[in-house]
């Protein structure tokens, strides 16, 4: 960012401060977005495997679950998932 020579020092300082914090927030947002995308990809793979489990005969099924990073807050499986798994 280029400021004109007649920009008051207080304004220039405030703009520099805001620019610095905007850059930090952008970096944090990018890290969070990457973590969310990685988690979503893992959950999508697990959902596809669960659908396969529910629709395929048990004798022809082999499942290898990918490692998914643990969410920051615990998530419990829905009662429908637990019920389906208990019937296997």
C-alpha cells in the first residue's frame, strides 16, 4: 500500500496496524479453511463407506477407514448410524 506524502503520521500508523492484523486474520482463515476441507474430505469418504456397508452384502465387503483428524469438539454418531452398525 502506498500513501501520499501528506498523509498524517497517525493515519499512516493506524492503516499499518490494520493492514498487519488483516494479514494475520487472512492467514488464520486459510489455515482454518484447510482444516475444514481436510475434515470434510475424510467425513465424505467415511460416509461413502457407510453407504456401501448399508447397501452391500456383508460377505463381499471390505472396509478400510481413513484416519480423520479429531474435531475440536466431540461429535457423537447419530442413533440411526449406531442402530445400523449394531445390526451388522
